C-alpha cells in the first residue's frame, strides 16, 4: 500500500521538531515536567513534616495552646520529636505559637470575668508548661500595678455578691463553709477569703428577712 506524500511529510516534520531526549507525548496525557505522576498531590501521611504542620494548625484552630500543650498533643499523635521541634520553631517564628500571648489571654479570660484567684491562675498556667516569668507578667497585666491582693479581693467580692443570695437561707456556719470552699477552689488566698467573708457576713446580717 502506498503512503501519501502529505502524510510522509507530516511525519518527517514531527520528527524534526521534536527536542532530543524528550519522549513523544501520548495523546490525552498531560505533560509531567519530569515530576512522577501523583507526586505533586501526595497525601499528608506520605509527607510526615507537612502532615505534622497541618495537624498542629488544626489543633491551634480549635483553641489557643501553649508550646508545651501543642508538643504533647503532637507527640500523642505519633509525630517524631525532630518534626515536632521543626514545626514548633516554624509556628513560633510566624506568630501562631506564642506563650506570652497565650498566658495573657488565659489570665484575662479567667481573672475578672470568671473570678479566679492568682494562685489558681499560676497553677493552671504552670501545668500548661508556661514559664513563670511569663505567668507573672500576664498576672501583672490583668491586675494592674496595684497590689495583687487589692484586685483579687475585688474579684472575690464580685463573685460572692453573685452567689450570696443562693446561700442566705442556710445557717451561718454552713453558709460560711460553702462560700469559703467556693473561694478556695477558685484559687483565692486565705487572707482574701477571710476579708471577703467578713464583709459578706455583715451584709447578710444587715439584710431584712423575707
């Protein structure tokens, strides 16, 4: 069977214009640029470091965490320590992980609004691995430059004022124990508890029955 001259010419032209060393592209197959098929979109489990970073970002999206907390969560998920150190350093340099900001936010949310004492705030942040200088700085920011006991007493009084109506029907001794236990669990100092309860008893005694 004879070959038409146009077809032969077209074949020679294609061979002449093909770059040396580059295989002919099969019809319908996209160019790979030398990258193996599927390498661009490998799942995170095949890219351990990227997978660790993605896991860390998901954890931080749920809530803020201290460096210690994040490290512990990644370790529990089987991330190698070398990858954890790399991810933590990267997120810290980019501002996603900041123990100072974490401590400040923790104290601000729990000191005034939820009425927790200094002792409990220190204990909670210490358990989360925050360095003590950062804890003290966060407490100073929340309590201002005045003596801690002054601000702590104000927070404790506000808590007692909210809770006292529910305790007024109780005998004085039971009421005192209940309120003292509440303040102690919230982390207020014994001196603050004594002052606040003394004022609360006077308030209760002055209140009219009924």
